């Protein structure tokens, strides 16, 4: 990686630099100062690259509707929604930037440091998006600043951003001062931009800001047409990623789970923005660890691979799919018995997803099936299924809830109130996962030895429709025979 050529000391800056916003400088003596001649040379000889006649982004109509709904909920109040800032990974390198979900949901923009402000008016609110403009070439910002466009690439001008987003745009370097001088009630989405929070210190309260965050979380419970299309796109790309993994299992056996992780990541980057969360590529006994993301273990024929992964689209909507696959392509009798139990539980859970049902219904349906299997296998003594469920004893092996909301976050709408989410009623447009599992730990002495080290989860992304539900991830087989046939075909 190259390093920025910037002045060695502040005294070596040009007059134009001194008048500009602070420019990041290296003071380690590795680079000589910038001469006046070089500074003058870098100011000129650049073509005008302003873009004209840009079409609005695909979701502009939807983001406008979302802002209108937000405006109606908080009349007369100034609303501030930041994108967030870069975070240091190590020394002078940063983590890849991912805009806050609330900001991207309301604007469609994904650039760092952006801030959406909804100013109250007599008619509702006037939206302004504050962004970094093009790098200044007169003061050398574009090549002397570590985030200058010469180093990190061109960004849209404010005029271009207005065309794309359908929102008036201003220089983000003005927003802190504007908010400091603002009067009247203000709410801010916290945790993303310390400079914004500092500017609003005396104007906001934690309780009121939390109300805004909760509302924006609940607003995403029901997806609009654009969001549903993005989730379908994410699921389709994810299915292709799983196919890629099956085709490369022989290479994974020769290396480790990391080959699986890398294979799926390649698909995510080709067809989307990224993975939606850390991929779980759990082979053998690692499948019994719910969040196994180390992905450094062996991949062995005769064992199972639990692959939990999702592609995040370029518009930041993610799939969340799990398949448990026999690494050699064929389930052993015991693996199939456990797999079939989980499949039956998932079938019961999916059937319970429909308009008017409660969010808890699909979990209860899946858990009952799993409890029945555990009792049938003699793992819970002579207790009845009802008693097992009453005491929650099945949870030793089922471990987790059977699903969660899905959208721009893999665990979407997480700030929603209990009455709106966990105790809520399903309606068309809700998208959730159904993902029962059974996990027998390697050191669990309460189960037969042959069960130990086997973990199975099957997960699909389910959209509530007017007349029931639709499985967005149904391009991947689930039934054991179909899984084996699918794998055989892919492996040739």
C-alpha cells in the first residue's frame, strides 16, 4: 500500500493550505516537504469532470416516502441522522466503511461522514443532506489529505448528489456549526458521529434520541417493494455462493474452513457489496458452536459442514441462509436422522408464518417438533413433550430462538419494542428467518457418544405475503435426498 506524500512539518505548508480545513500530516520525517513549485503545479492542468443529467438512484422514490413517514411521526422537531465516520483498523489504515442503517434507509447514500437533517417547517420537514464535496484542488486537499480524492478516489459533487438522491445537499463541514446554533426540539441517532453528538450536547436527551432510534427500527418491520426485491436478489446470489462452496469442497478438504469462507466471500463481492455478517463455515464438531467464525478448522469427509452465510447487496440488504451438508455428499444414517428432525421442525415453523400469526408462533411450532424428537430418542427420560416444553429442557440442544427479522441488518429491527416485534403480529411485507437447529456438544455426556459433535441447522428467509408466505431462499434444496442429489450434480 502506498503512503501519502504530504508535508513533513506544518511550516512547510503553502498559504492556501493554512487557510483550508486541517490536512492530515505525517510528522515521522519519512517524506520531504512540498515545494512551492510542486504545490503550484498540482493546482492546474486538471479536466472538469462534473457529471450532468444523472438519473435518481433506484430507491429515491422509496427513501422520500420513508422520510415523509418519519416527518409525520415527529412534527415540529429537528431530526439528525448521521452516516458515521471511518474507524481506524491499525495505525493509518481504516476498516471498510459501512453507513449506518438508519442513514442509508432514509437517503440511499452510503458515503462516510454524511448527515441527514430534517428541519421542521409549517408543512412538515425540509430535508438536507450534508456531505463532503469534491476535494479542493486550490488548497491541495485532494492530494495532501489522506482522504483526498487522489488517494481514495473520486466522490460525487454536491450537485451530483442532489440529482442522485433527490435531496438538497450542503457541505458537511458546515453542519456542526448549524446544529450548535439550532433552536427548538432536536433528536439524533446516537452512536455514529461524535462531532454531531458534541454539537447537540445541550439540545438532546438520551430518552428522546432513543425514541427516534426505536421508531426507525420499527419502521423497517414491513418492507416496501424495493426492499423485497433487494432481499430476493441477496438470496439468489447467496444460493450461487453455496453452489460455489459445494463445487470446491475437495479444495477445502485439502486446506481448511477458510477455503469455504473465501469461496463464498468471492461471490459476495462479485454480486454484492460484501457479506452481510461473518460467515460461519463450521465443519465437523465446530457446527455445534453457534457463532463459529474463526473458520480455521479441518474439513473432513464423513462429517457435516454447517454453512451460515449471506450476500449483502450493493444497497445493503442481506440474506441469511444456513445449510448443513454432508462433506462427502451423503448423509450417514445418524446424520440423516438428526437432519430430518431439524427439517421437519423447519417445515412446521415455516407453515406457521402467515398474516395474523404472532411472531412467536413459528418458534413454538419448531420447538415442539424438536422436543418430540428428543423425547422419542430417549434423551429426556420419561417426561412428556408438554412438560419438556414447559421446563424448556429441549434448549440444552436447540439453544437459540428459531428466527429473527431480516433486512438491512442481519438481525434487523433490533431496537424495536417487544410489543411491536417479539410480541407482535405478522403482516404482509415482514421478512424473517426460520432456522431451527440441534447441537450435540462433544463433551455432552447426557447423549449417546455417536451424537456428540453433530450440529445441524437449516435456515431460510421467509416473506409474509397476503395469503401466507414465500421462501425467498428456496433455490437451495432442504430435504435430505434433494440435498444429496444437488451436491452430486454440482460435484459432477
